[in-house]
């Protein structure tokens, strides 16, 4: 009877903890996309150029990459809870600095630092899951974080547009500041320390760098990092190129494009949910291979159709829906495998995972328009190139048939 009585509160505490970690995984995507509808107003407010305002987005992405690469390994030495609390508190404070920024220079610097602080929640949240869970239990909870992280970019512009309807762009950052403080309180209440002192790494920065070096000497780790990073690069290229394709080429309104984007994002969420149900019954490497294959087939089909002169709204939409649906399998599968392969240094593994995602994603984002106009073909070719690189890394380095990162047989 005692075990039964204690089990329900334990499940409740675990559920609350995962919800908080999900909030941490969503707040940075909100910080990236929520203020996008206010770009024209920000240009006018600061009396600056579009490029300077767009640089604030690049600064945030760079901060997210740097924050994850650095803070993940640091958490292996210092523990998780203190860094989560500090990251959420600083995220809230820097959001207020953005809201009150007197110039574009201050705004851009604050965005960079805000990204670093927000990176703590993403990278350490994954490490907490690795500390507390293994095997299929870890896979399912990482899938939950992935689904939340994939849904956030869809909701963020909508939420930003609603706030802009009642106030200025500065109100968006006030809302982000409040969110950061609420997450700070939630971490304090529901996220205990998950890495005991006995399991922490000692030796400071040299030990952190050594741990990352050891992981990077593993072919399988590098392979899966490239599988994930190149897949996310494809997704960023799709995000930056698709508005021009659907609005300029196919004549959709911004609202119509929002519907297309949201529908494609639903594909990611649905396949992510399917992954969560299949994890433990189907091999992770098989699910990853299927996801990569779906992205490649979708983009080969799209480029072939465009090359023979078939450029229609339904066919382009269907192929890009295939891309986002395949990504819904790639993201949770590769995340779970990377953390399993790097389980001896989960913070370092999570940090490199986040760094690969945002560095390669930021590099790919401007490529659809690098030669001039952003067209359906230029977008499709860039996205195809990224998914082919992902597939190449899968076959030559990750080698899914070898079964790396699979959960142990039996209860986790």
C-alpha cells in the first residue's frame, strides 16, 4: 500500500518537471519568432535599416548556439539546477533590456545575450532527462520536448501578432520577460537537482573541453550530429524560402501562408507523436532512417517536378509537408541516440547537439536567396542539398544498421 500511495505523487512530480522542461524548450523559439511581425515597426522605432533589425535575429541564433555548446558541458561540472535558475532569471532580465533598449546597438547585444541565457534551458533540459531516464522512457520524454519545441515556432508569430494588435513591439519582450520569471519560479518549485555531486565532472574548463574532444573523436557521434544538424539546416532554409515561394509565386496572402506553414508544422507534431508511441517497439535507428528517407524522397520529387515545369501550389505544398513530417521522426530519434552515445558526458553531448543545430541552421537560412531572387527552385535545391548531406552522414558515419544508441533490452 505504501508503494501505491507514493507512486501517484511521484508521477505527478515527474509530470510537472517534464512540463517545466517543455516550457524551457519552447521559450527560445518564441524569442526567435515572436517579434518577427514587428520588424517594420522596429525599423521605424530605431530609425535604422532592415538589415540591422534582421541582425538581431542572427544575434539570437548565435547566442543560442554558443549558450548550448558552453553551458551543456559546464552543467556536467556544476550541476543542472543552479544553471537553469540563472539562465531563466537572466533570460527574463535581458528580455526587459530588449523592451527598454534605447538604440538598435543595445537591442542587438541584448538579443545575443538573451540567446545565450535561453540556450541554458534547452541544453540543460535535455541533460536533465538523460540524468533521470534511460531507454524508451528517455526517448518518450525527449519526444515530448521535441514536439513542444516544434510547435512553438508556429504559435510564436501568432502570439506576437496578437500582442502587436494591442501595443508596440516592446510589449512582446515584456511578455518574454514575464515568461522567464514564471519559468524561474517553476524551476524552483518542480525541477530538483538531477546530477548528484558524485557524478559531476571536475577539472574546470580543461575537463569540459576534454569531454567534448572525446565525444568528437567518436565517429558515430559526429555522424549523428551531422544527420541532425543538416536536417535542421534544411528546415531553416525551408522557413526562410517558403514565404517568398507561396506568397510571391503562388499568390497566397500572409494569412494563407500562415495556414500552409501551420499545417506543415502539424505534420512534424503528428509524426513526433507517432515516434513517441513506437519508441520501445521499433528500433530508433530504423525510425531515424525512415525519417531521413522521407525527407530525401519528398525533396527529390519536388526538384524533379520543378525541373520538368510542374510548379503548382498543391504539389509544392505536398512535398514540403513530406519534408516537415520526416523531420518529426529525425528530431526525436537523433536526439535520443546522440544523448545515449554521449551518456558518459550528457551535458557536453546536449551542448554539441544544440550547437550543431543552430550553427548549421543559421548558415543555411540565407542560402535560398543568395543568388538573387528566392524562387521555388532555389529553395528546393538548397533544401535538397541539406537533406542529401544528412542522408550521406547517416550512411557513412552514423551507420544505423550497427544499432548505436538503442535502449537496453528490458525495463528502463
